[in-house]
C-alpha cells in the first residue's frame, strides 16, 4: 500500500475497494458491514467523566466503560486470525482491540478502569514529564505530545503507545475502552520524536475515517461482552468538535477528458463514482459537484478524482494516440538558464 491509501489499511478497506471494481465489472459480490444493533448499556452506578482540553489535536473522542470482565486467552479462531497477520495474541480484551483495528482500520485502546483516578483528560503535559510505556521504557515527554491522562498522571501517549500503569492484565475486572480521531500531524510528530511505530500510529499518521469511530467502538464492546463476559455499564461518552462532513470537489468534463486523452461516457463515469462512494451533489452540462467520503484522505482535487476514475476504468482501456506531443518550455534568449546552456556548449 502506498502511504496515501490510508483507507485500505484494513480488511474492510480492501474489501470496499474490491467492491467498487466488482460493481463496475458486473461481477457478483456480497457486501456486509459488522452489525452493531445489539449494543445496549446496563444500568450502573459508576460515574465517569471525560474532558478534552486539546480540542485541536483530538476532534473526536469517545469511550465506554465495560465491567465484570474475565480476562483470559481469546478463542482459537481469533488467535489464529491474529497470528495469520503476524500479531501475537495477549488476552481476550487486547486481542479484540487488535482484531477490530485490522478489521475496520480504527485504532482502539483499553485502560484498566480501577487504575484511572477521577476520569479521563485528553491534554498535553509539561516538557520533560517522565512516562513509562508498555514496553517498560521511561520516556521524557514533549510539551506538544498529546496524552490521555487521569486527574493525577498521564496514562497513554495518544494514538501511539499505552502506558505500563494502566494496561490490561489478568487481574483487570473493568475497562474504559477508547475510540478516537486524532490529528494526523500531531501523532506523526510524537511517534517520530519517540522513535515509535505502532499499528495505531501508522494509521493515525496517514488519516483514518472519522465516521468509523463510533461503529468500531460498538463492534469492540460487543465482542468484549461476548468473549470476556463483560457488561457495557455506561453510555458512550462522546466529545466531538467541529464537523466531519464529506469534502467537495468540482470536476469539469473537459478537464477529465483532456487529462485522460479520450472521452469516458457520462453513464460510465457516474457508475464508477457511485461504486467509489463518491456522490454527485449537483450536475450541469459542463461539470459535476462531488462529495468525497471523509475516509478518502487522498482525494482532495479534480486530479485525484480523475486518478480514481481511471483506476477503476482501467489504464489498459485507454487507447494510445498515434501522435506523440512533447511540450517544450519557451526560453527567452536573455533567460539565465539559456545563457548557461549556451556557455556550457561553447566550453564543451
């Protein structure tokens, strides 16, 4: 996968791309998404508060508490699937967070609820604050590192690596399960500063799907309830800043046809766009106003849309022109570059 294709860094993402191809080629397929309708909370007296201070670095933050857990090894089917993609199974809760990460592309993190003092605060901390990560290494934090903290100390380097203090182990009875959308630039800088490259940071750095945050949280919570016997004991605690709507791009037919070098029929174009979840907001004789789904972080300009259309249409279906046109830049005889070229020739 090239770094721009963050949307395909999950099994669902790859399947979604295949779906576009199958749909266009008329190949029979079945497309399903994990169902989360069974998500419901049980009444509990546990009060839990979440505060997001660094709103610019954490536009979406969600979490849910799950109590009465039994931490044990995962069932064989899950262990086999994780081993098949190079992940060592740890325990049912940690395995579920890894499973959903690779299934849907949304990083998750589970904190031991009994080790959290007062609630969760998403913020930055003072320069040089010491913090021991899950691998047992003490790291000195930077003032720009986004941290998940409780009311006393940091618990986790957001989107990068968990802390030793709040990790899930065999004695854990309750957890706070986190699903969030963090700023990609902030995560990339933090991961680089500390020399850490994790499955979570790999995805956050490239940009994940803001629409998947809640679905993945519910999916993981339901799996934990099923495989660890937990009770979902709080409603989803959500802090969301700003809109996460689809992006808009205007595609002119003339630009599309000139770039490709041949005319793609309008019906074919519409079919391809729909198969890629790119919806048409409005249409005129000359252009299309398109809505790009937020999970396609790499599609921001008309050129990107043309590339997407061609990718599904097939580069091999573009006929080769008998004429070869090579554009040469115009040089002014007084241009420094031209003078340099002439002098070089004379010296030779």
